[in-house]
C-alpha cells in the first residue's frame, strides 16, 4: 500500500492486482467523494456505454461475460486490466495508449507520483474519455458508404 496525504485525508492505494473487483469500484467511488481533483465518473447512455465497452474490449483483451451495467463498472474493469499491464507489460500499454490516441500531455500528469489518484485509475479514465469521444463522433458524423472508386474525390 502507498499512502498519499490529500487535504487532511490519508488515502491508501492498493499496489497489487489481487484486489477484488468490488474493492476497485469502492476505491473509485471513494476517490470521487473525498478528492475534489479526481475526474468525475462519466455519465453515458446505455447505447454509448455498450459502444464504448465494445471499443475497449478488444485492445485491452477484456473478457466480459456481460456488458458492464455502469460507467463505474467499466472503469473498474479497465483499471484492473491497466494495473496488470502496468506491472507486467508497461511498454505494450504505452503503445496501446498511443494507438488509441490518448494524448501524451494527459498521460504525464496521471503517472506523476503526486497525482490525485492511482495511475491505473487515471489511465483508465483517459482511455474511457477518448473512446467516449470516438463513439460520440461516430454518432454525430454520418458518412455515406462509397459505391465505387469514382466516389473518392480529392
């Protein structure tokens, strides 16, 4: 455990991946309650949640029996996987974040030792934020399918 003092509170971050899924959800909720600097949990519609889950499932090799029922559950699943990747495959994780277009300017502060929350939760928030942006863009920008090569105009 690592203790971090934040506004007269001591927060203990679990460092091992042996923490249970429920404990991770509780940790995320605790961070949101006592830390005014923590990013809020996202508020997605069911459709956005399903589409975001689908975008995240493949690259992070998440095995989901059922689709997550809430943003906090999806965040906890992703944070748990990212925690494992930080420990065992950090280079692959950074490559994956690059391919998913998570901005390096946002990754640095999340990984800093004085960040308001553990790195795996902060990175999970960044991934969710970026994938939600992708889903929203796909919903708002509709493109017509190309019929043949003549449709390609420059």
